[in-house]
C-alpha cells in the first residue's frame, strides 16, 4: 500500500494515533469484499497506535469522511486526514502538524494542506509557502472550531446565486460542482467544505512544493476518473525547517494561476444540463 509505506518514511510517524475508517462494500460485490479484507490485513500489520472502524454498510466517500472526521473531532481539537489513494512526502505529516499548532487560534485559516496547486509554478522560486482560497483534500488538516460550523446540507438555489460573485476567488468549477452536488450528480464533502470556507473568508495554507500526490486516477475512482490529467509530482524528500518559513503571504499572481487551473468541466455542465432537461 503506497500510503502506508509513505507514512512509515515520515519523521516521528509513530507519535500519532491513527484511525482507519474502512467503508463497507457496494451491494456486497465479491470483489469489493475481497479488497476491503485485503486492506484491513495491511492495516493490521501496520505497527502503530491505531483503531480500525469497519463500516457494516457502504457509506460512500462523502458520508464516510464527514462521519469519520466529526467523530474524531468530538474528542480532539485537530485532525490530519489522508485518503487511501494518496502517497505522501517524508515531510508531509510534520508540515501539517506544525502548522495546525501554529495557526490553531487564527480565525482566518480554515485548513492546512500538504498538496500544492503551485508545484509546477515556475515564477516564484523563493516562495516556501502560501495561502489560498482553494482548499484541497489531498492530505489536509483542520480544527474542531472550523469543522463543527460547516453546514453539510446542499446550498439552496438562492445561496448559489449569491455565491456566484465569490467564485472568482477559487475557480468557476466550484459553482458547477455545487450545482452537481445539489442535483445528486456527485457526492462530495470537499466541495461543501470549500463552499463553507470561501463564504467565511477562510484560507488554506499550502507548501510551495507538493508533499502529497494522488494515485487514485482511473475508472474505479470516485471523482478522479481517467478523463482527468494526472499531475507529475516529484517529491523533494529532504529535511525542511517548517518552523522558519518566513512571512505567510497571499500572492495574487500565484492565486490567479490556481484559479486558472480550475476551469469548469464542460462534460460536467453537459450532465447538469441533461439532468435539468430530463426533469
């Protein structure tokens, strides 16, 4: 398992307590049952402080994340979340953990992410970290005081109209994804978390170079299907002093680059239009 093997390479990985939320099979598919069993066996061999939560039914990605994170944050003040299709750099856990502690009382930060939208951005060579309106689920952390304020119900049509004027901050795909969520074309916790943070002017903090990558592309993926272009990320894998990063900045040129990376999917818009026509 790429994720667990990469976790083992992280500095002080043993100091964390790990909670594994293993979703149940879809409609008792034999192949799903076998994969889940294999994954649990891999987790059981991972010698760290851990608890395995086995879902009896199939929750699906969104419900599993929302329910799992909420249950942990009832007892803890902060959390780091890693989905099973990720691979992380040796510095990822340290980066997220240090910044969760550093910014725990900052009312304008909603999350810390180990992924960087700007990994291949060439113009700012000296930038070490940055803040952006766009939150990412590919290795991230947040706090109880942020998570507990998120309203998971789908936004109303009136709310989406109001939000349209704010979508320029993050990429116009967010509005399309929210509409797709409303029409039950997708089932995403992340777009709803983004929506909450954007509305409340909460930033995400990201490293200049990505400390995680998504290996979950393909026909079996929930959201990153084979139609998406996989980004080529080479980890730095060297010791970095995250306690001496200098001043945290919102860089307009960089965030404009991030915005342009998130154009609305025409295929998604077509599906939404078709759904409207059918109904």
